[in-house]
């Protein structure tokens, strides 16, 4: 069965420090993708970063980078230089090719940035 | 600006009542999705549609119905058969493939 696991229900980080949010996945597919979304308290889901299973380089988008370790089936999100506005829920999601674009979401990690 | 509009923002349902949540997008996306989010949980897929006049059940379709008569619209009806409808509902769309899904601002549904 396809599954996403986020083992950290809550995390704290000091402003300006880096933080890593964990995500492990379970799939027998060869082709898949991994997304990270941010959900502020207002509720909308904001796309952060994407990594394809065949991408050789780790994805980066500004202060966000994805530490992709395919053999370990992990896709951890790294946020550098945390800001107060980074406080939110963060969700890891897996995309399966030929499955209608469906995403499987993890339970999420609540990140709190302390001043 | 292109985006996804969900309405209403808050909705209350009486016992035995059907309610419809609206989702409209002007991104010219082919695929649209409805998710349910319970407190402290991830998103679960209710229904999705890859093309007009076609849709498929997701993981938790029981008690819900949808239609896709126009490319830009994908309304969700929460029927009286859904015994625990209180949740946050999110609509999303994508161009397809591995393109990221764009989400609306959500509708919070509660029982009166």
C-alpha cells in the first residue's frame, strides 16, 4: 500500500536557524513524485517544492530544499534561515503516475518558529 | 489573477439536509479534486475529475456526490448519508501530470 509518514507532529525552531521536516514514503512504483505543501492557520495549501523519483539532483526553491534519499525512501524538507512567517503545518504528499494525478498526504508537521 | 474560488467560506448543515460546496477555477486546468481535512489530519481524497463529464471516486466518496458539467466548475454535494460531515473541505486543480495542485481557500462545514 502507498503511504506517507511524517513522524514529527510538532517542531520548534529558533528564528534564522535551519530546520528539517521528515517524510518517509512507501511505494512499489518506479515512477513517482514527492511534493511539500505549507498550510498556514488560514487554511490554504501552498505548494513549496517537488522532487521526481528520477531526478538526480535534490530540488531547491529559494530557502526550501528537499533532501531526497531514494534508497531510504525519504524526502525531507529543509528550510534554511527560518522566519516567523514559516510557522504553519507542513505536508508531504506522494504523486503516482497513471493514477489520475491523485496525491497521498502525510499527517503533517506543525512548525513553530520562535523569535 | 488566475486561481480557485471556493464558496461559501463557512457552511452549516441541518440534519437530513444536502448541502453543495462550490469550486470554480479560471486556470484552464483539466483535472480537479476534492479533499476532506479533519482536525490535525492530512488531506483525504473524496472525488476527482480529469475531464469534463467524467469523475472518479477517491478514498472516502461515501455520502458525497459531484458533477463536472463545465471545465471550470466542480461542485461537491454533501448528502444526508454522510453522517459525520464536519470538516474542512479543499478543492484543487492541476494541468495534469506531475504539475503541482493549486488549492482554493477551503470551506468549513459544521452541523447545526
